[in-house]
């Protein structure tokens, strides 16, 4: 049987310096944080990160892993401004391509369909096109409309955290919103998935929930079970965002303000070490869901 | 006695009057309460979410509540927000950018410095470029001043305005539709010549000169009267939608609706 199980270290070993890596989820929600932590523990560098950003982006910037960031926002919701991302930006530490949220998913779709670009009106009348070097294209039809050509956001790899998977990469994504995880998977050459629950054969366990398979296993390269793997971000319906942890993380950006002094707390020497530091996965599962 | 925040909520709710079956999005306590108030009073046809992913016919109250207290009537997650609400034009958003200029261009991304190294990094442009080219938008500012209503142009144009110099020939700008600006001083719109910003009502005790001197660009005086005070029914609904009184923290010192009473 097709078996895509691997460790998170084996996933990271398939990445290399300079790669473009997409990270699923949205702000402080459904982020594959265990995989992000594994990247921070590795020697990888000069990455281009493509994300609807939260602490994934802040941590990778703080750890010096990011050469370029493709983003529409970076936020922790209740802490609107991601402090480590701000530090990196205000130090001029990363190159950026700033996009509108809708253009961003449009670029993933262009990549998914192997198109060079998709046309959109979004970006016209703003500074985005000039700052991002985005070109225009003219409709070849009678209307002749000038549109922004949103370039494909082709990813070398995508990282996702999902509710369930089986060994073959049949994933189930549910919860109130699954954001654009499907399109990250399809835009990427390889997609690495961590999950809350791993089963051998999905059809033997959850045949009645096949509609939660929002993208197909041909888009999945590797799977690993990491319960609590989205912490401190949320993973509905299991657990909410750990705002206490986010606050400690945000406070640390001011005092001491030096990532090297605090990375042990927020990354840990290993995932087991990290989990132990936050009270174990039981503590993660007890974090209440967010009220918006 | 109504507070200034409550008066602003009522003024903001007017932006959503008669909008039809569209998604009313209010970001921040005052705009959100305004959208809920509009739906529960004059515009029941409005659609809105619980702030997460579900469409609700009863606006959800602000602040802590039971996660399952919302009663979903429909579903509008971010994963289809652009398909359904934004890029179809079926939405009216009311938001609070960091800066706005005389063209209605807004900024919530960065201030000062360069794009490579801004002096102050804020949120990023979020969905503003798409919102402003596709559907109506209104604005609420709790602290009307020249650092918000800037002289010249905003530091980073995150949302489309009526600036002819920013419009590439052949682009389609027909859906650019900036409606109301409500602040702690007044209500304004873009109804002047070439969409110039004009003051259409002053909050009780505020003069046009007060507003002009708090604004970095020249305003058109089109004042038709005083911004109405909330009615008892409106206050009751606002209270119900904001059981934790989050609205009291929006405007500095939570002043009364009438300025001279402060």
C-alpha cells in the first residue's frame, strides 16, 4: 500500500536553501507550526515564504530564515500587529512582495493550473503594482480592458496542518473554515502535511466524512501525525488559539527583543521538548475556541 | 444620556441603509455594532457573518459569549469570500484605516521609510485593494486629526480612491464607491466636485471649523444639520449587541454625544 508516512525531520530534509515555501492556514489559525518549528531547528536558509501570515512568518523572520516574504498581512488577530514580523520589516531584513488577500489566492490558483498569471482588477489604483513590479495585460476582446496580471505563486513546497490523514495522504479538513489550504497544496511541487490524527485507511474509519477530503491525495507528498501541531495557532474544532502563549511571544519581542535568547521557549530543541514546555498536548486540547 | 460612540454607531448604521442583499461587514466595535443595528432596524435584508465563517440572521453580540451561541443560517468562510462577496460586489465594508487622504485613498500597511524598510510596519494591505475596486466601502475614525486625515497623499496607497493620477487608462474603476466617513466629530461623504470630501453633518456641539482644523486637506462645507442622537430603541439594541460595553473604550474618555456636556 502507498505509504507516505515520514517524520517532520524527513520532510524538512526534502527542502533546500532558497526554496519557495507556502504555509497554509490564516493568521493565527490552522498553522503547521510544528513543521515551522522543525524548519527553525534546521540549517535551512534564504527561503521565500508565501503565507497569510501569523506567528509562522514572525518566527521564521526572527530566526533569520527568510530572504523574501510574499504576504497580504501578518497578524495574530487579538494582537493585530505581529511584533517579530514588524521588527524584521523595520530593520529592512526581508525582501517583500505585498499582495491583496484575494490576489494572493488568485496567484496560488494560477500556479495550481500552471498558468503564468491570472487577470484581475485588484491592485489597480493602489501602490501594489508599482511596488511589486506587477504588469498589466489587455483583454483581447472588444472591451479591451486593462487588468493586472497576477503572476503564479509557484511553490516548491507547501506545509499544511490538517485534521486527519491516512497513510496514503487522504486528508480530511474541517472546522469552521479551511482557508486556502487546498490551493497551497495544488500550487506546490510537494506538499507536506501534519495532522491531528493519522489512520491507516480512511475508508475504514471515517467513510461518512469523505466530503472533508477537500483536495486529493495526488497533492500530498508526505504525512506525519503531530497532535497539537498547530499550537499556538488554532485548530478548530479541537482547540483554539493560545492567546497566553501569543502574548508571551509578543512580549518577548519587546523584552528581551532578541530571538536567540527566547527561541528555546518558542521552538524547543525538539517537538517533544516544546510540547513539554507548554504542558503537553493535553493542555493544547483544552485551549478554548476563539470568539470573533 | 447617549455617548458619542453610540451616536457614531447610529450614524455609521446609515451607511448600510437600503444596500440590499449584500454582506455588511463592520470591522471594529463601532462599525460592527452599526451593521448589526442597521439589520435589526431599517435594513433586515442585509447579510452578515459571525466574524468567523457562518452567516447569521441575528447579529452576534460583541465580546465573550458561548462559541455555539451563534445560530448559523448560512456559510461564508474566507475560503469562498472572494468568490461570493468581494469579487461579485455583494458587500459593503466599514473599516478604520490608519490614514486617509483627500482622494479617499487609504493606508493600513506601513508609514514612513521605504517599502523595503518602513519606519512603522502595520498590518499589510489585507483585502483593501480588492474591496475598494469591487464593492462599496465606508470608514469610521474614532480620533479625527491631521495625522489620520493627511495632507497630500497617504504613505502607501492600500485602497483605491478617486485620484485620477493613480488610474491607469483602460482600467475599470466603475465599482469604486466610497460612501460615508464617520468620525468622532462629524459625518462626511465624497459628494463634492470630483468626489471631494464634504462634511454633511456635525455632531452636537462641533463646528465646521473644528472639523476643518483637524483635517489635513480642505473640506467642502455641505452641512445639512446636526447628526441625530440615538433613539431609545436604538440604544436598547446597541446595548443588547454590546453586553460587555466594549463601545466605551472606542473614543478617548468615552464622552457624551453632545460635546459641550463633556
